[in-house]
């Protein structure tokens, strides 16, 4: 075919036919839909069940506008850490230092802003730079020296906790100026008016629903074009409607509380950005390739060292973001800040469907896993459950999530024989 010739009509019509097929193709077999990706399906079902259970046990307090706002504010930094952690785990690594990095970056910001009197944004920028430097330190030892990430980040956990004590001189610093506090405690309210509610929050919720609907429809069209299985169109519509109902209920509750939390905007931007990076970019596909089959990735020309280096730089950056949010939320920096944060982030990633051996996991799944932990913690606190019992429950949930992953892997291996 020359450059002046037009492609055959059937090829030109392919996009239109794929979109038409998206309205009529698919299966209505619920069992097939659930078992096709049982790991992800189980996460969403578990989340709904847990929310419903604690809503009943707390007489509806869990889903009250004020409490939903509190969940967002109290657990936002864990969710930020979970974004970076799931990428680390997908690549087959682990990072045990993120809690210490949260403490260090918050300490650096506090010294500059509170002690030295610099502007609040100088503290934020310095914290981010420190986080990137820490990530580069880890990335160098993991990617270019070849030391396992477990050992490097375990050393980093001790090293950066010690540096935090040095930076703070073993004392707590507070308070931050009001502008810094708004990062984690501020709200956008009244931008579009509203009688007894915040119209801007509802607008953002509706915009998110529209974006989700367009994205999943385009994904459906692409899957049909490549002859991949999809659910029937009525079930597809039902799924979009269900997601829309949940999102708009969430937005409605926020709109009747204090409006849209600024930290939720930060978290939303990060989730969207990293979902795109992991699913739609070369870097994201390379991360999955390294975690799924390192030898194959090397033979395919993937620059494994470079990718691993930037994975840890990214984890350091997100740890710094979490450090800024946490120090803003607590209105100060403490030597013991960030203790056990790494375990919460790791738990969120595994509960959200990440595989222990790497190569599997999603940013959205990690967010759902983090929300499961947040709802359980918040619900048990509302019920007055002892802290020791809360730890037991969280540990069992994490253990069951990993056991479920191993069960699925063995089941898949048996089916392939």
C-alpha cells in the first residue's frame, strides 16, 4: 500500500465497531466475573462488608459526615505511603524505613520553619528534597551495589531515626504557622456556594464520577478490540452506577461537614497520577516486568538498575509528602513520629492485592487496602475496643490477606497443569 492509498474500509471502521460492540458484548455470568480476578474482587467485597459491619456496630456513627472527614484526615499519610509501597512491592522489594523518613522530613521542616523562622513553603520544599535524597541513597545501594532492599532499608530505618534525634536534639518542636497546618487540616468550603452544604465538594465528586465512567468505558472498548473478555453491558452500567453512588454519598457527607479537605485533593492527585504511571507508561510496565520475572526483564532490555533506583527515589519522595502531612496534622515534629508507619503501609499494599513475590498489585487496590485498615481502626475506636485487641485484629487481617494470595497462586498453578 502506498502513502496515498486509504486503508481498507473494514480497518477504518474498527474503532466504531469496537465501540458498538462495547454496548452489546460480554458475559452476565457473575461467577465468571468474580473468579476471573478473584484477588481484586475479594478486596472490594471485603471493603463493603467491613464498612457495613462497623456501620451497624457503631449505630451509623462510622458513616456520619464528621467521622468520614476524620478518617480522611487521620489516615491520609498512610495512604500516601501505601502508593509508594505498592510500587516497591510490585518490583519485588520492600521498604522498612518509611516511618523513619517521615520523622526525618518532618523534623527538617520543623527546624527550618519553627526554629529558623523560614516561610512555611521553604520547610515543605526542604522536606521533599530530603526525601528524594534518602530515596537516592537507598536506590544506590539496592540498584547499583546489589544489596537486598530488606537490608538496605532496615539499615535506613535505624540510620534515619538516629538522624531525626540529631536534627531535633531529642526534643519536640511546635507549633507550625497556620499556613503549614492547612496542608493537613484545611478545607475548601464555599467556593461555589451552597445552602447548608458545599457545592464545590459535590462538583468535584461528580467530576470524579464522570472521569471514572469515561476511563472504564475506554478500557472496555480496548478489551473488546483485542478480543478480551468483559462483563455484559447491563452489568457494566450497574458497576458504574454503584461506584457513582458510593462516590457521591462520600462527597455528600463531606459537603455537609466542613467541605473538601485539602489533603484529600493532594491524595486524589497522587492516586490518579500514579495509577496512570503504573498502567499507562513504559516505566510502569517495566516495574511489573521486574517483579514478575527478573530474568525475562533483563533479556527484554529493561534497564533494571535504573528502574530500581527510581523506584526508591519515588518512595523517598512520597515518604516526604507523608512527613509533611503528618507534621502538619500533628502541628509539630516529634522524635518518635512515624513509628510503625512502614508496617501500616505494607499491610495496606498486601491487603489491597499485592503479591508477596512481586509482579502483582495496583495503586487503587492499595488504597482500598489502606481504607480497610482505616475503617477497622476507626470503627474499633468508636466501639471502645482496647488497643491490644485492635493490634490482634489487624495482624490477623494481614495474615489472612497474604494467605489468600498464596491460595490463589496455588489454585492458578493447579489449574494450569
